[in-house]
C-alpha cells in the first residue's frame, strides 16, 4: 500500500490540495492522495480535480466561510498553474 508521502511525491500534489480533495469526496487523506495520483495523470482527471476545488470554493462562499473560500481559491489557482489543461 502506498503512503500519502509516496503519492504526493509521485503525482506532484501538495498535502493541502489532497486535503481539499479528501474534503470534497468525504474520504481520508491517504485515499484522496491515491485517487488524485491517478486523476492527475490525464487532462480529464486534472479537470475533475479542478472541479472538486471549484465546488469547495462555491460551498464555502455559500456558507459564508470566506477564509475557507479564499484558501481553496489559492490552492485551486496553484493547482491550475502546476497542472495546466491543454486548450
């Protein structure tokens, strides 16, 4: 079984990005890291991960949790810069 560190090293995601994915999917961080490792390998998967993060920004904004929304926005921007989608 892969550890969260193995997954992070392999797929070039941060612990914070994985934590957002775990929150979106309601799964432990280790499981989210394993899922994200697979998704980040394809443009379609990167799009899915981007949508997860955008969903969390929207939910936090709707709840009035502006700190959480801003943190998710910052992480999403970094993720999109690190994993650009082809046009």
